[in-house]
């Protein structure tokens, strides 16, 4: 590389690191508050928290690297343009594209590296993070802090756990209270009505006028009313003592309760109360049971290898096919965004000359919002099992590349 090419790359290094830190922090901020609470309030080991964060980072980098590259080009080349260095390069008779070739080379290298990571590394780490989350949940349930309410959602069943005191020597809990709400199964009549309402929504014209929009809102309200009417059975367990026993191999936690009562409220007769007293009672909890409802653990789409994704995509009647299609094409779309962002960022940096970080980040956020707005359309098609979902997911890359190539041509020919 020439001295000028190395100089341009050095100008991009610091903004690239800054952009990667900022965007990664934005994606992690929601998790950090939760993880901090787990560390200090729930007694989860710090090493387990760090391992979970490290397993999440590659998946986040797959999204934030194109964003960081966009900011780096805008700030790096933008500063050269603002300081008239780009003008000096042109006056020296050097083609500006020759100077920017390493920038395109870096974007292509990052795209190839990200595709490889998305195929090999990221799915494994996504599965690893899910397993770590399960371990953390087991540790919390095995050691719920005293005098604190802990809520556990288990699909159609949710429970709240509370106890007054834990004996540090025997690990036995005193004055245990467990409240559980169990949502009843959907009756055939309720299922038929829900399908009828959904069918009416699908029949509404895509170009909706005021009348059709009102009808759409009315149908959605009816669906919500039907869901709200579904009965919920409430049970309350009160016991003098209790002990938690966990079995990670079986993904099972048991709470052994002694000297208490089981109180059941019948939804059909809410004014009545059924009480059953017991000497001993064992309550089993299986965290994340919704992923093993059919008797076998099923990976989420983001945890599947490329071979497993293709297998899901070949199952035409599978409910998971749409999610597999979305995940498959996104693993290529996000990396290719590096090239698309580079094509449009180089001419924008020369024309706009964003000397301040705020301006560069503002332009980057505008392009990112445009990109993900278009990407969301392809994701919607994939969810509906539409055959054009794959090409639609690449539409943002194609449009941004076309606009960027046109601006780049104008910049070079100027």
C-alpha cells in the first residue's frame, strides 16, 4: 500500500473502535442492568455472568460491525475532506478512488469474516448463551433471596415465590408462599372463533381506507377480548418449611414442602375455595420448559447450524420454516451491509464533511434506520412464509449499494 492509503486507514482505526464500543454498548445496555441485578441481588457467580456476556458478544458484533464501519468512514474520510486533504490529493493528480481502495478492501474482508462467523461461530455461542441462561435461572431458583418476591413465567403458567427466612446451616426455608396462575387451554369453540377473526383480517384489502381500518381495529379488539375471557386457575401453597433441590442433568428443580396447605380457586366458582392440607408436598419446576413441550429440546433459529437451517427451510409445511428462511438470509445480509455502507459512506464523507462525531453519528443513525426499516419488510414476508422473503431481505443492501455507487461515480468524475 502507498503512504496515502496507509494514512487513510489509520484515520479510520480510532472511529472504528469508538463506533464498535458505542453500538455494542447500546445493544448490551438492557442486558447489563439485568445481569448486574443477578450479580448483586441474586447471588449469581461473577464468572458465570462474564461467560454469558462473552457468549453474547459475537452475535452482537455481527450487527454492530457494519454500523461501526459506517461511522469510521464518515469520520475518517470526513476529516480529510474538511481539512482540504482530499482536495490536495486531487490537485496532485491522484485518483481519489485509489486512496479509498483499502477502505473497500477492509469492508470486503469484514464481510467475508462475518459470513464465516455467522456460519460457524455465532450459532454455537447462541446455543451456549441459552444454556448459560438456563444455568443462571437454576441457580436463582435454587437460592431465591429471602423476603423478596420472585416471578417465574412458564408459558401458560406463572408463579410467584416468597419466604421469610432461610436457615444458613440446613438451607431450609421458613414460611414459604407460592402463588401460581394457570391459564386454561383454548376450547374448540374459542379456537374456531379466533381462526375466523384472523381470516377476516386477512381478507381486508391491503390498501385500507377509513372503513377498513376501523373494521381491522374492531376485529383486533375482539381477539383481545376472547383472550381476556380465558379462565385462569389460581392456586396458593402455604407451608411452614421448604427445601430446594436441583438437578441440572435433568433440568429439574424440586421444592420439598412440609406442614402446609394447598388452596385452589375454581374459575367457575370464584367465591369458593378448595383447601387441601398436607404433611409433605413436592413441587417440580422445569425452567424454559416451553422449548421441550413435545418431549425433545428444540433449538431456536439463531442457534441452528447452516445445515440444520436448510433442513428447516425444506420442510414446506413446518411452522418454523419462515423463521429459518429469515435467519438464513440474515446471516448473509448483515455482513454484505459492510460493503453497502462503505459504498455510500465514502462519497457522503467527501460531500458532507462531518468533522464532529455528533454529525457523523446522526448521518449513520439515519442510514441505519433506513436500512432496518427496509429489512423489517423482508422479515415480515418471511414470517408469513412468502416466497420472496429471501430476496426482500437483501433489498436494503441493493438499494444502498446502487445509491452509493452512483454517488461514488459522481465523486470520482468530479
